[in-house]
C-alpha cells in the first residue's frame, strides 16, 4: 500500500507518500503539492500536482499528474511500467 510520511525538513511543504516491496525496498516515491491551506476566495493559484518517481530495470521514471488522481496511483504506475516494458531494449541490443 501507500504510506504517507510526516512533514519535515526539506519536504515540509509537501505531502510525501511511499510504497515498499515485500522485502522493504522502496518502490514508489510520490511528492504532492497541497495548496488547500493557501486558497482564498477568487485567488488564482496552481493546481495541486503529484510527482511520482519509480524505477524500471535501469531506468528512473517520473510521471506527473493532478493530485485528484492520487487514489489511482497503482493504475498509473502499472500503465507507465507496461509502456516501458513494451519499449525497453536491453543495452547490448541497442544500436
């Protein structure tokens, strides 16, 4: 599952979420902005965004999406990994 870390240090202004594998290896690191406490009536501010980091073989992958999609993080992760699985060429096979 996805676990939220406490706000502190450099990431105190973000919501940080992580998922770990069965052997406790970090699989996903998701950093989301949260402007909800800065909203004033009529104010124009950026929308809340999540930056989702994961890896596939020797490739670091980062996808961004609106925070409202955070509940779909597993589906988004699966789709990104499927895309890279389809497009991946072993380094020794690359021309």
